[in-house]
C-alpha cells in the first residue's frame, strides 16, 4: 500500500512538472524578441540577471548597466540627473505642455521670431485647483491657473488646443465614473475660470495622444465596447474607430498611429495585448496566452515591457518584447 501511494505521488509530481514546462513554452509570445529582466519573487534562488536593457528601453543614455541579486537587494539601475520637488501635495495628474509662439517684428526690416514656452500643468487633489509652473532655466513658483475648482478628481489628463490647455478630469459619483473636459476661459482681465463639460457616461478607459492634441476613449456596456477619437479643440466631433464584444479593454497611446488594447489582467485567465494601427485600421495581436498580463509600451511604440504569472506559480517577471504591429494578423 505504501509503495502504491509513493508511485501515485511521483506520477502527480511528474504531471505537474510537465504542465509547468508546457505552460512556460506556450505562454511565450511567438515571433517576438523577448528578454527577461528580473524576478519579483522574494527569496528567489535564481542567479543574478543583467537589467541594463532597461536603460535602453527608457532611453537613459547616461545610466549604466547593473545587476540585481537573488535576495532582492541588488544595486539597481544607476540614475543620473537632478530631481526637484515641485509640490508637496498629492496631484491627480500632471503634464508638460509646450507652446510655440510667434513674436511679430517691431522694427522695419526685422523678421518675426518664434519662442518656445514649456509649462507644467497639474491638478491639486485636495483643493481641485489647476496650477502651472513655467519651465525655463529656473523653475518658477506654482501659479494658480484658474479660480474654479473641480472637487473629488482622482485622475487628470492634460492636453492642448493651440496655446490653451485642456484637462480630462475623472471622479466617482455614486456608483459611476464621471469624465469632465475642462478648458480655461478668461472671466475678466485678471481672473481665469475653468469651464467644464460632462462627457458621455460609461467611459471605461481614456488616454491622450502623444502630441497632446487628441484623445481616445472606450465606452463600455453590456453588449461590448466602442472606441472613439476626438480633438481637444472640437470634442463634439468625435469619430468611432473600433468596436468589440469585449467590454473591459484598457487603452494606451504610445505613438502617433498606434493605440494598444489590453485585456483586464487576471491570474486565472490568459490575457492579451493588441495594437490598433490608425493608418491601416488593422487590429494586431502582440502578446497573448499569459495569465495576469499587464504591459507598458515604450514612447516610440517599438517595444513593450510586460509581466504575467508563470504557470501555476505566482512568480511575476518582466520582459521586453519587440512590437511587430507592422506584420499584422488582423482580426
């Protein structure tokens, strides 16, 4: 009897081991360049792994390559640069908006000049007020951007329309999420107000374009989801560009013509990341078959960092995969 129990235990262990290896093999994206960076699992006995590739991914040319040890107390990546504290209060969101202004000639024979001005805009969570900081050779003190406050804002996404800032502000009201589009208007010669418009209900995910002039959002319902494009300058002229029977897509906009659609992460269900090409209207599967999948694209849309659970073990890792959205399997 004891011998039979031993044989059964060995067979079960062999079966689990085979499934684990099979899961590792099938969960890897096909046709992609993948490089594991480091394991999150505490107490891992794996050998140190080089994570210098992170420097290339985030374009940190001055950062040096380094390693992390198996105890989780590695040296990490060496960062260079000077950090300055801009605010001590929590913010709902912030973004740098750059405006190119034309300065007319003041004398005969002179040519008009252009001036580039960069301003950091942020929304203070506690007060709901907008603030701006001019970014020049030295940082200016925060200046209140409007006399109007938006209460209860949890997320703020800044865009622009010409030389005027826009803000997408999201807050919870009762059991729903409200999305407001705000713009600054001059109430008088000195005071500026934040005029806001309530966007449609059911917006599950919303994102701004890299050039800050447009935004995309996904409306989720019981029958699926619909994605729209709109300009900050004319938000009512929205354009539908995508429909899906799946209601819970998270969207991101890494490069001008590329919008990523990511399924909601789940440890028990395999997730996928798709790329939508705005020029060709192609919908391409980038990564799939990975449980607990979450991903983040590089600013140029050519690489993606993603993580996921490994087989039956909750052992998350990071990897870099080359996005091949130009070689599409559309669907």
